[in-house]
């Protein structure tokens, strides 16, 4: 138990500015669209891409102060950065077309797509899930990314562009959580979508991959900062003992988008501190039945 407790004191994951200096990814000449990119994991990826040379289009739900902040951070490295707004909970086919057309108008040569939009917007017993809740979560976590990818693939095939897609999954796509039937099943669907699209498109020069975070401190999970017992419990179930910031996902995303991953297709890279590999943590010394 003393060894397990020591892991709770480990230093947080390096900020992505320092991480980039180590990884030396170069996306000069590339352009990217990052959905749900105004903060959290998407914001960290958008900023990292821009400081690695890529021009970026950032999608968010509404124009808000966070948008100006992330755009300023992206532009500070010399890249172009623009914004497109769309409410994915209430999306229609027109929503997909509008985001695609706006993004291409801003950056005609987009060849990197980060389908990051998603989150557990509903949590509760399976027997209480409503039809409306189901469709809002379906739109947000799966449908929009499915059809936005389709729009870009059509565009890339027409223009003979070697496009690259990274989808944000979740450890919940592999490990179930009570009260999370919608999120778990939809993230599992994202993982299978990565495999299915890769098997279909790899031979046409388009790479489809994804990464699956464990628990990361984002706007959706910010409550963990004040709930120390819950945070300690999650760390106990994470082999490396960390509860990291969104920057922890940057390296995985940039690797999968980079030339270094040229032969990587249909892969879901777990960024979970080893949680998915661990059957269960060591039994606490004071555990009693």
C-alpha cells in the first residue's frame, strides 16, 4: 500500500510546450480541423498542432471568451487560426455541411481532421434514459464525426489528398461504467469505426486512427479538483497513479497524424496510465470484507 500511495504524489505530465520540444513534430504545410477544440483535449491538440507549423480551424459550440483565448495561443506561434461554431447536440445534415464548408473556405488544404467532439453529457441509470437524451448523445459522440469524416474523405479522394483522421475515443469504449450506457456504447462504436474506415480507406492513401484517454481533467471532469477522495480512488485504479491534464493526450494525437505513423492504420492508442491493462489495483492494507 505504501508503494501505491507514493504514486499519488507523482509530478503531473509535462506541459505540451516542453513535450513538443522533445517530440519535434513538424506539420509545416499542413492544415487541420479540430472539433470541440476550444478547450480541454481538443484545445491542447489544436495549440500543439499550430506550434508545430499547422494552420488550424477550431470548432466550438458558440463564440465565447475561450475561443479568442485559444485562437490567440494558436496564432502566437505564427500559424493561421480560425473558428467555426456549431451546436452538435441539435445537429442535422446541414450542420455537417456548414462546418465542412466553413472550414474548407478558411483553409482549403485541410488534410488533418481531429474528431474530438464528444463527452458524457448524460449519466444515469439505463432504465431512465430517454429518447431525447439518446439522440443528443448519439449526435455529439458519433453521428457528427461519422458524417464529417465522410465529407472530408470525399473531398480528399476527389483531390488526391493523403488525408489523416484521428478520433478521440475513451477507455469507456472498452471498460464499462455503471450509469454510463450511452457514453460507453458510443465510444465503443468510435473504436470500431476507426477499424472499419481504416480497412476501407488505407489502400486509398487515407489514414484513420484514434486514441482512447483514461480519466483526464477537462471541463467535463473539473469537479475532480474539489473531490479529493474521488480523485484518489481513480488514481488508485491507474497503474501510473496520475490524473493528468489534457496535455497528456497531445503526443498520441500528433504521432498518429504525423509521418512517423505512416504505416499505422485502424489503431486505437490507449492514453490511460495503464488502466486498461490492469485487472485490479493492489488490495489496500485496511481492506475488509
